[in-house]
C-alpha cells in the first residue's frame, strides 16, 4: 500500500495503518478459600479464614514495523505545486509489515505465575450500647521471578569480562509480606443517634506490568525509550481513618455525616537509571505518596409514598504524581521532578447526588440527579506566550462542572390472577446536557481552542479541515438515551 505524509504536524495516517500494535492478554487464577465463624458467647464472635491464589499471566505484546524501515528505498520525496505554493511531501511506496521476536524492543512476551496468600482473624464484640471489631490480616506475595543485580547493565549488553561487578546476575526476587491491623467501633448514643469510628491498614500489590514488563532487560540506544518492570516492588500501603455520626431529625428523616482521611505510601512511580554507556531508562519503583481527605453528608427521608435522599461529598486528593510514568516523562522532556503535593487527576472538590422517588401500588417514578464540580486538567499557554517559559505543575486547573438527570419508572397493568404487564422507561441524561469531559489544554473548554493563522496554514490534508480536529464528539458526554421495555411478571 502507499500512503502520503505531509511535513507539517497534523492529522494523517501512519504507513501500514494507524494502530501498529497487537496484544494478547491471557490471565488465569486458581483460588482456594476457607472461612470459619465461631460464636463463642453472646459477646464474642470469632471469624477467621485464608485465601490462596495462583496466577497464570500469559502476556504477548507486538509492535508491527516496516521491513524496509532502515533501507534507502523506504521513502521518496515529491514536490507538489498548489495554490498555497510549493509543498514537499513524502511518499512511502515500499511497505511490508514485519513482527519481530522478543529479542528486540519491539515485542514484550512473558509468562509469569505469581502466588498470593492472605489470612485474617477478627473478633466482633457486642455489648449493650456498642460494638467493637478488632482484627489482624496477613498478606504475602511471591512474584516468582528474577531481577538483574546491576541496573546499570541489566541485560549484560555491555560486556565487562575483567570487571564482574559491572555484570548482572539474576537472583530470585524476594517475597513481600505485611501484617495489617483493623479496628472498628460503633456506639449507640440513643435510639435516635449512633456514632462509628474505623481505622485500618491495607495492602495492595501493583499491577503485573509494573513487575514484569520488558523482562529481557533490553535497553534501546536512545534515552527514555523504555521502562523496565521491577519484581522487587513493595506493596502499596494505605492507612485509613473514618469517624461518623447518624442522627434522626424527625420520624422518617435521618442525617449522616462522616469525616475520612487516608495516607497512601509506596505508590508506584519511576526512577531514572543511567547505564554504563550513558543511556537513561525508567525503572518502576515505590517512591510516591498520596492522601485523600473529605467530608460526606447525607440526608434521607421517607414520607408515605415519597422517598428522597441527598448526598454531598467534599474531597481533597493530593499526591506527588497521578500516574507512575509522570516522573519519567518529565525527565525525558527536560523538566524537573515535582517536589510538592499536587491535585491528582481524579481530584474533584464537590459531588452532589439527589434522588426523588414516588412509589404506588402499580407504578414507580424516580428522578436521580448527579452534579460534580469537575476534575483537574493541565492548563498550558500557547508556545508563543511568555507564560510558556514558566514551569507549570500538572493538574493546575479544573474542568467545568457537570450535571446529569436520569429517570427510571414503570407502570403495571393487571392481566389475570398473578400475571401483570410491566411497561418500563429508563432515560439517561434526561435534559440532554452536553457535559464537557475532555477539554482543550489552552482554553479549558471542550471543542474550543485558540486558532492562529499559522495553524491554518500548516494544516495540509485532503480529507478534513483544521476545525474537524477540534470538534470531537467524544469530548462531550453521551446525549439523551431512552430505553423502553415491556415485560410479563407473575
């Protein structure tokens, strides 16, 4: 096949199609689980158990390349004359797809069988006015693989026969273990008020890609061209606290308020490693930190056939980075690492959900509204602005607020005896709101950007306009959707 490339940045098709990857992921797991509950007496209930899990992960990732990518006949330059003047384009008359094996950086193929084990014991103590839960959990993870002992020469690409300290050996990765205490208290203040408190430690291993990717330790010649998995990663450790109060305000009306806080240690990140021949690459590691704190307030009321509830959340989510590769990509762009806590990509200050429902003997109607104040995005000035010289932190601005209203209802028509015909209607986004989900980095709005004359001049395409690149329906929430169903119930 033959494709054309313009020299200017903009839309186009890569030779051999747009997506040049072919991935296959096969995951199996075998679980052995056992739980036991023992009611010792009226005040103590012991619960214990364990879970054994054998994983089998068969990962095959391929990137298609052009067989003639390094040949002189790979491309041909042509000069075209248009109304805009002389344009130089590149033609690729020779293309043949090729898939390389795992001995190159174009493929990532591995099969690993890690093992997990967890066990717990808990005592639930019930007394007249309060309930206490005290527990301890044990987690163990065995990656069942090896790691290179010298990260500056992980695959022994550089041969130092006279200096064995510069060569890697491949010892077995160590097993990760953690004991996690848990504590909970529920206290009855009166028939119309209850208080609760909880505290606990939690254990979570990173995803398999962070442990095993690029398991052959192949480092390309270019800087920042690859990232190695690290089977010596520690588990992510969370320490969570929560205190709350429920109060009945009137008959059928209750309010619930809760404060919560969580520290997350050993978050997945990347370290920059320099090989002996001065090539820099990334290694997954544990060095990031994050926390989450917030307030939840809920009110629910049941008045006859009417039911309503309102739930509000105020939340702050901070961390060093909102994705593991952030430090790696910033270093590749010659940017300094982030040395402070920043809002994470899912930080959303205000969330409000409200439900209003009416239930009769033969029909129901429920309206549910969702409001959120918008998550973060990274605002970036234009390249010709003086502000572009400022090193701005990621996630420095917030997207517009979103609101959605849904409807769910049904009507029953009696047929005979216990048979009834139910007509149901479900409508998503009843008001057809155009919520902005993905925004432009310069304007903070969906499908709106700053268009300069140079942008229009440099856009050279036979199949779309520059504005077609801006107006993307995927940047907005889905339009109104209605589902009508008919069913027979007995």
